[in-house]
C-alpha cells in the first residue's frame, strides 16, 4: 500500500458516490482548495482530519495513516504536464512567469511568494460570454536574506 493507492481509492469513491470536494471540506472544517490538495496527496492531514476523510471515503485505519504522512509534493507524472487543464497553468507560468517575477520584485523587493504560507480561492465567475474561472492566490512574501 502507498499514498498513491489511497489517493486512487479516494478518487474512485468520490466518483462512485458522487461526493463533492466542497462537502468534504465542510466536514473537515477547512477550505475546499486545501482539503482537495490533501485528498489528492499534496498535504498532510492530522489524525482527526484523516479520520473525517476516512469516514467519508471508507478508508481503513492503515489508509488513514497514509493521509498523515508528509507527501512528496509537486509529484506530477511528467516534467511538462500533458493534461490540457494542468498544461494551461504551465503555459501561464511560461508566458507570464517573468511578469509575475518582475512585478513582485518591483513591489516587494528580492524574494519569493510562499507556497507554504499560502491560500487560494477558486470560484465560478458568471459571464454572459461564458462562465470564467476565477482563482485568487495569496502567499506570504519571503525576502532573500543577506548573511
């Protein structure tokens, strides 16, 4: 058994039972974005959170323990993503990455936006020309230090 096996079981159960990530998040008491990332193997759950997720997805005690193991983050199957939706984010960084970097450095100085002290909010934005995806990301600015 591995963390990947648990992730696959969660996805299989989600599909077969018609479970919504927002409902799982409500049960856990955290954002749908973070809880989804945790269920997909990118975050570490506490024992209580793992028990809640385990109940929803009918996980054994052993499977719940895998949810509490620090995962190997950013583990996409290929260097350049092949899934069209994920590839668009890769494309977005390829096209606008230097713009993000330049504007962040101009506003904050030399440093990075944290993906650890981070939050995200994904919403549907109704639009007459076709609904839009709205993603707001907020990460703590971490300046490079001199030593």
